[in-house]
């Protein structure tokens, strides 16, 4: 293997000739946040990934299989992003335990892939000393080689490799540049430099001094920040223009989600309706046919048609995150967070709650202050998650006219959806203010955030993200929603006497709905909506499958699509009340379970569920009586 004496972004690996080692079977992928670690993980493993929780904690464990050129497979554990191996948060504790072989359910890695940002090398090298001190075979991966090269950065890879006593590879995970060097390391085909004497570093200043010294000896010249980066930051981080632009981005995303996906949803709805009618006539009249068509097809299909809108939401979140803009948005939001007693670190979990509250609550583990962390956990479910989006879209399309409000840019329907997102955010902010001024008081912590470079998102990264979200959505449709629909169909056909099923109103399901109807009637809801509210405790979007199945089994409405059927039973006031109810209520048992695990008991989840339920009922009551 040839040596590389210096590098100006050449991408060659710095080595000296030593015996190769055997291929490894389990590798830990480590790196600071925003180093491109996840991009590399996706590049190495493709679609051969799975996500679970480390035993005993709620930190997610991402594992994947990398296929080597010779056909062998290597298991890669993607550890949480960390800046040090001095455990202060749950993320850092998990990384520490896995690397030391002390985490149950996770095998001790035989080697380490340490990913560092080559454009921030002086700062990221601080993690190299404790990782190399573990004594495991380690490949130092300097990512973002294209940025280093294009922005005039320099580095002598051979000197850096000798200083660290480990092979060093300069790659671009985003573009796949020189990625084969990582596979060479995994296959044991890469030589290792002679070991070097690493200092024992116990505090940050000494570690920073050592990292700077190593960088200087390797001739590291940091790249120059592009002028356009500085110009963009001068706008995006401006105290006035920054928040206004962020607001415009939010409005644009919501408008696109509703307006662009609506035609696709309409086409999918008609396709389900036409195919359902065809199959109903083609199949023999029986209970099995009724279960398949009135229950499963109409119920699950009512939810599946909203997949395009959910995917559009995650597409925009992915673009904003991969481009580097979300880090700027977090810095802008820190000012608002401080006013309600929270810190900027709360913004990232709250932002991810727009996708799903469960991973958002898991993301709070990076917040070191326990009171801030609990406060963030308690307000996260107020953010409009993707499970609410199908419910919002259905009711808005059914009851809000599609008329221009501010020209063609913002219609009444777009304004309604934007208002619901804003309502959830305001409820979260006011609740945080209440918590931080009473039971969860704590000192304000400084917010430190490393700004990633602006980059163009890649089709591969976005594609994998959307594929993952599609799988999650379809799994819910094929498990939770399907189960609820089947159980509902059975309850709608009991008691089955004399070879005949009762009417839906007199069935077991109808009896349950009519029992709770007096409680929800002041909100403008009837017994059918009541059944939907009960089933939606399993998952919010199951109310759609529930109503789809109920109306499908009702002779008076089975010929109507769901929007028209709802207009028969709900007034405008009742529809708005239902929207308000869903904006506030905690209708997600998986979120309740995660909150219990994260907070270590039932006190906080019970308080959270009760508070959000009361707020939902009062808000819906006021909305119904004001509009009616």
C-alpha cells in the first residue's frame, strides 16, 4: 500500500506498512453531532437497518449491516452523537457503556469508526484521545472532504496518522467519495501505523490544547467560511429578519403540504372507493366480505390516503435539517425558549415532535438539566405530530371552504391548518411558562450549538428518510389501525342473534358510543364521534379508520365518502370543536408509555394526560358554543 506524504483534500488514506488484521464483525460508529455520522451510517448500510431501544433506557439503538466486497457482513452500531466520553447525559452514558462492553444487550465492539468533521478538526479532535485510549482498532474518518478541498483547507494525513497512531481516511459520506477506504478497514485490509503515546486527558482545556497541538503538527489549515455562508447567516440569524423568515418557511411548508398533497389524496380516495365498490359486488354477500370491505378496506383505506401529506411533511423537515437551516432555527428559537424558562436545547426535541412525540421525548435525553428535560417532555405532545395531520386534513377539507384569504397564497383551508399548528405551539409555550414558574423552576442554562455548514441535501438521504417514514406509517396501518378496525367490526356485529347483526346504533359499539354521548354532546359530538374518540386513544389517526368503518356499515351513509358522511352528522361548530380537541388531547398511549419510562413513574404522565384532556374538553366546548 502506498504512502501519502501530504494532503490537500486528496482523499488518500495515511498508513505505514504493517501486518493487516482480521476482519471485524461488530463495529461502533462514533462521532460528534453534525459530523455526518448518520449520513455515513446510511451510506454503509443502505436499507439493512433496524431501530430499537438499548435495554433499560429509552436511547435508540440504530444497527445496520454493511456488506463487504468479499460477501462478508459487518454489524455496525450507530451510537448517539457525543462530544466526550465523560458521561453527563444519558446519550453519553450509553456510548461510554457500549464502548467499554458494559451495556447489556449490546456486544462490545471489536473496532471503532470515529467520524470527525474535517472542516472543524481542531474542535472535533478532542474526542479522538478518549476513543483511541480504549485500545480498539480505530479508523479516524475525516468527513466532508469536498468542503475542506473547496474552501481551501489543508491537512497532512500521514503526519496526522502518525500523531494519532491510527489510520486516517478523508472522505465525503454525502457524495460517497473514497468510501471504499472504510470498507477496506472493515475487511482488515488497511494497515495500522505504529502506536503512539496518548496523553491521559481528564479536563476539557487540556483536551482542547492537545487537539490543537495535533492539528498544528499535521499542518491543519482550517477552511475559509464561504462568503455566501456569512451572508446567509447575517440574514437567517438576524434578530428581526431571522424570525420573520422562519415564519415564512413554516407558512410555505404548511401551504405546500395541504395544497400539493390534496389532489393526490383525492385521487387515492376515489381509487379506494371505486375498487371497494367493485370488490363488494364481485365477492359473495357474507360476514367475511363485510369484514374485508366494510371494516378493513374502508377503515384502513381511510387512513392510507393521507400518506402523501405525511411524507411531504417529513420531506420538508429532512430538507431543512440536512441543509443546516434547522440549527439556525434552533438558535433563533433560543430567545423564545428563554422567555418561557426553557433553553435552546429544548427546541430540537420540540421540532422533532412535529413528526412524532415519541422520538421527540427520547431526544430530550440531551438536556442535562432534569427540570428542563421534564418540562420539555410534558409540552412535546402539544406540537402537531404527523398523526394529527390526517385528522386535520379530513375535517378541514370537509368543512372549510377552499376560498382565497390572502390572494392565492393563503386560502381559508391553509389558514385553518396553520392556525392549528400555531395553537399547539402556543399551548406548549404557555404550559412551559406555567411549569417553569411553579413546580419545575430552575436556573437558565447557556445554549451552545455548533453551526453546521450549509449543504445541499442528497436524494439518497431524503429517500431513505421517506422510505423509513413510509414503513412506519404502513406498519401502524397494518397493526394498530387494522387491529382497531377488526375489533370495531366485531363489536358492531354483536349481539349477533337469529343469524342477523344488529344495526350499528344498537350494536355493542353503538351502545358504548351512546353511553358516553351525554358527556361529549356539549361539544357538538354524537355517539359515532364518541366511538372514534375512544379508539383514537390507541393512535390519533385511528379515528379516521373508525369513522370510515362506522359509516361504511351504516346503510344510510355507506354510499357516501367520509367527508360527505361527516357533514351529515357534524355542524361547523362541532367540526371546529373536534379540531380543537385533537389539537390539545393526549390521544396516544405509546407516548404515555414513553413518558412514564422517561420520568421514572406514573406521576408526570397522569398529570400530563389529565391536564391535556381537560384543556381539550374546555377548548372544544368554547369553540362549539362560540361558533354555533
